[in-house]
C-alpha cells in the first residue's frame, strides 16, 4: 500500500499505491500501512533527511473509503460499544498518524501528483509543504460537508490554523469547495505548483534540502493565528455573525454538518492544537451514523455515482453518443455561460443573437464558439 524508497541523500519517498483499487482511499489497508510506515520513520529518524509523500496512481488520495465506512456504520446496533466511540477512535488513529508525521523533526513534503480530497488533503495539510502538479483535471478540497460529514482527520483544525477562522470557514470548510490548482494556491491550501509530474519530486527534494528545520507554523514558538483567536477582540466582535449567517444560508434546513464544522472550528481555535484535534473528533463522532448523515452520503455519493455511470438507464436503451455540436440562442450572460461550459467540454458551439455584434461579444475569446 505504501512503497518506501530511501534516496542516497537520506530523503525517504513514500508512494501511496493500493494494489486492490484504481485510486487510493483511506481504508483498513491504508490505515495499517500508514501506522507501520510512521513507526518506521520514527525508528529510523536519525538516518532520514526528509520525507516526500506522493502517489503511484493518477490521483493522490481521494479520502475515506465510504463503502467500507458505510459497512461499519451499518453494524452500529450490534457490538458492545457505542458506534460514536468507535468512530471517535477511528478518527483519533488517523490524526495520531498525521500528528507524528508533522512532528517527526524532519521536513515532510506532500507531492500532489493529482486530486487530493478529504483525507487526502488532510494528509497534505499534515505535511510542511504542499507542491502540486498544475493539471486541469486536479481538484483539492475538503468536501465532507456535502456528504453530511465533517473532516475528521484534522482538516478543520489545520485549515483554521493555516488560514484563520473566517477564511477557513468561508473558503474551504462550510461549502466543501473543490478547488482547481491555481485557486488552491490562491486560497492557501497548496503552497506551489509545478508544470509537469516530472518536476514534482525534484522540486520537493530541493525544498527539503533548503529547509532542514521545517515545522508547522502552529508548532513554532510565537505562532499567531491569522485573523486572531476567538478570545482576541477583533475576532470576538465578528463571531456573533457567524451562526447568524449560517442560519441564513441554510434557510432553516436541518443540516447538522455545517453547524458541527463551525463549532469544531471556533472551539478548536481557542485552545492548543492537540486539544483542538480532540474537540474535532468529538464533533465528528456526534455527526457520523445519524440518519441525516447516512441519507446525504447515500444520495450525494453512492446514488450520484450510480447515476453518472448510467444506472437509471433501462438495459435495452443504448447510451447516447457524446454531444459534438451545440446551438445556443441568446448570447447574453446566461447564453454565453452555457456556450462556454459546452465548449470547455469539447463541443463545437454555434451562438445566435439578434445581431452579429451581440453574438460575437458572447463568443469572444473561445475558439470553439462560432457566432
């Protein structure tokens, strides 16, 4: 599951590569492999110059194996221990692995060769540097809120300390945005981009050799949280608006995940990082296994995957061929937007309006759109 390669310069390259799946997920095999890997890093620390975490797949790590997670959730009524306790311990195990990695005393770089979502980005956040390939198909983010969950592997705690409370909640956590590479750098969850996959490991090695004393900002003396802690006067004046704005956005809908994320973020920001991780774990355990969480995960992950693969199409009906040409009538804001969306997916687009000038304005800058 995790390949170990020690380079002559003492840098260990860890390559995530699940032999049983086409993508890397945080399943039982991953957890066992990461545990033994971290133990080995600690044991051989004196011979290690730095660590690079990368992937042998087309993507980096796409988060929790929700199939395995759902199977364990289904067994809630059975066992001797409450389900929430089991989920708390599961999250605590992942966070303990990440915490040992980021406090190893050696620079650790996440070499993100592709998409990193959920637990994948949480692993990246536990590294001292995140370097990604600037691929048009790569996305980065913590989308757990869209599935009725919260990032339980330290994502809430680390993003808040990295970006500050307000930016973390709005830019990453409460809407579960999936960020393209340039946007991820702009927001701050990725540090830098390289043009090709071939540049990734050399750049990671270069950074490690230039930063032998790397540590997380929150583990350094004198760290101050961007925007201030909840007890700071400026932040304390803003805090009452947070829940009010959240209620307005949810329009009274019973979605506990955004509420739990906000609670974990605000409460965790007032204490040290290790206490914040425990707080995050308790809010995570309170959320998982609830009917709302299960229904959202079923609808927006399993059911949506099935539909995207044609699951609702009758067996006797063949799949439609890809759309090659699209006509759009009206070159205003909406029509031009539809034309651009179709063009980005490879279709040739004919855009019509009441005048050639209006159609040309809507088609401006897109070679696959013909006014």
